C-alpha cells in the first residue's frame, strides 16, 4: 500500500528534490512551505525527520549546507517558495 499522504513516508507525493541519499526537500501538506528532511535510519514506519521549515531558498541553503547538501542542488530550487493554495 502506497502512503503518499504522510510527509515522513518514503513515497510522499510532494518531494521537491532529493539532495542526497538521506536529505530531501518536500512541500508541506498545506502547501505553504518547504521542509528539509533527513532520513532517520532507525525508524521504518516514519523514516524522514524534519530538520527545518522554509519559505526562502537562502534559509534552506544555510541549513542544508550545514547538513551536507550539495550547493548545486540547493541552488536549483526557486529563490522563494510559491504557495500551492
């Protein structure tokens, strides 16, 4: 069974970018911000844990770089978040 409604799921539908094998950016369920997530290897049920919530690429880049995200993948994101609602 695919679980695309849970932000912490491997198969969440609103993944914006996979930055590394254990870092990704998603759009929150409400469509108002990006969430930077890191894979939690100890949890099979909810493998992704939020590391920050962002409306701008600049803020996301600062935190993402500190977690080892490649700069080129972060720079490929839009400069600001565009709400989906």
